[in-house]
């Protein structure tokens, strides 16, 4: 989905304020094409857990990607809701759908793949957890090995969280309202952004397998369907002092091509300059 950049969002190459708010219905403001946003003072977050966010770059024509799916599924079972994962399909050769199959490719996924060097490297599957950096270089890992995932996740979960986040959704008359509540647990000096996206589980589509065969009944999970905000998020309007709470409400129209019962909303907070993720939460689409 092509987004119109409006107030309090990141441009892809620079972070700057855009034009003034245009008020829409019920106090909401049109920040993105078809997406309405409202910001206000929030309330304390009940669950202040530190969580980890895993992004897997994958493809239906990638023979090693099912091995990564198994490794990630095992780690998600072990960590429970403290590990949030999504699957991203860019526009490379490995992601081209088979005839008669759904197309998992997205413009947002391609933007991310190019930015993190996955598309140029051509190595699939590849993952990045919390968009971590080694120096200024993205820390990409091989997700086919569970030990690679757990080592990074353990280190993240051992950190004292700087921010807590929770997200909820409700749908009425075809419009979904997504509400995120953010609580600053420590003073944060850097400008932060909030990113919202939607993923879908339980999609049956053909997948190349490690033995070179095709599984026409392969079940794909946590597939990125759309980044609801700008791909790099919206700037969080807050003084970022410990104890400050911020609430953001977004109105969004879910594509009729997706199965709502299989969809989840993922919300995460990032450092606006480095794009590293501070914390993440998800909820089922209701």
C-alpha cells in the first residue's frame, strides 16, 4: 500500500515534520492514505515485559525456508508471547508465487529487504531480531538454527525495558480501530517511532521443500500483509520521560482478501535514528 506521508511520520531518508493535520471525523486525523490517527495521553501499561521482534525474509521458492519455519516455530513455542515473529516476502526470485497461488509480496517488504541488504545479498532465509546493529551494520542471522535465534532473544529479554507497549483492536462496520498504549519506564533521549503492521496466519500455498519437491498444501504463518503506518513508523509525540504514557488510535480498513480470524496486529517502538526496536506487542484482529 502506498502511503502519503503526513504529520509525525518518518520520511524514508530523513526524519522531519510534514504539513499540518487535516481533521477528519470524530477527532481523528488523516496521516496516511486511508488511515486515520488520533494521539492523546495514555494510561499505564499492565504488562511491562520486554519482548523480542523477529523479522524473517523468506520465499515460496526457497528450499531452506521450511527449515527456518520449523526453527522459529519451536522458539515461539518456547518463549510464548515474548517473541513476536513476522515473515516478509520481497520482490526477489524466491518469492514469485506459483500459478494459482496467493501473492505474499508487498512493497513494504521489498523496501525493508533492500534497506537491510537482504535483497542484494540474495541469501534466504535471513532474519534480523529487534533490527539490531553491529556498529552501523544490520545484524542478520541464519534462522534455520534455533541456537542463533535463542542466543539473540535471550540477550534482549535480559534487558530492562525502557518502554512498555500494548495493542488492541476492534472492528465495526468494516472499519478496524487499533489502539496502542505506550508507557515510558525510563527516560529516553532519542526520538522514537511507532510502527503498526498486519500479519496473517494459516494460509495454504505451494512451498518448495528442502528435498526439492513442492508441497502444495504448505501452511504459511505470520505473513506480512501490510505496514499500516509508514514503513518506518510515526513519530511518538511525547517528552519521553519516565512515567509518561501515550495513546494512539488508528482507523484502518482490512482487505477483504484476508481472513480476519487469522490476522494479527503487530505494534513496535523503534529508535527513529537507528531503527532498532525497543519493544513490541501483538494482538488478534477483532
